[in-house]
């Protein structure tokens, strides 16, 4: 599992294609935040499922994991990832897993409020 860099987006602009890295077979992790988003690209020939673990509970009930499907040859944005919902209690990071990683890339971005 790799810990991904959270890239700051500024008014000067940011080339997000430079920040995309190969998805790790065992999953990845990144710092949470209500201003944090990620982009998942699926360069493969089949759809994949991306899952963001939600280890917390509300009133004793588990919170359903976040994520969704990324169609083949498409990209999808996910987020935000507020810490109270997504932070792993041991590491403090968001844990993301993939149903497949061949030709899948991910980038994590912080888009601060003005």
C-alpha cells in the first residue's frame, strides 16, 4: 500500500496528469480533508470498482463505504473525504482499494476554499 501525495491546486493552475500514479494492487492511502478529492483513470478494457473505506459509525451503525464504478477508458472524480468519516483510526489516512489495477492511475488533490 502506497501513501499518495495530496497535490495542492492553486489559482496558477495545476497539471493533474503529472500527479497521477499507478494504483497499487494492495490499495493506497492518502490524507483526508473536506477539501480533498481524487481522480481515478481506468485505461483498461473493463470497468473497475473503487472503494473508499469508512471505518466510523453513527449512532452505533456502520457507515457504508464510498466509491463507485469507473467505466473502461474513462476517469471519475471522487470526494470530498472529511476525516470524521474516512480517516482510518490507526493511520489517520483514507484507505482506497480497487477491483483491478491494470492501467489504473490515481491522483489526489486539495482544492482550498477561497
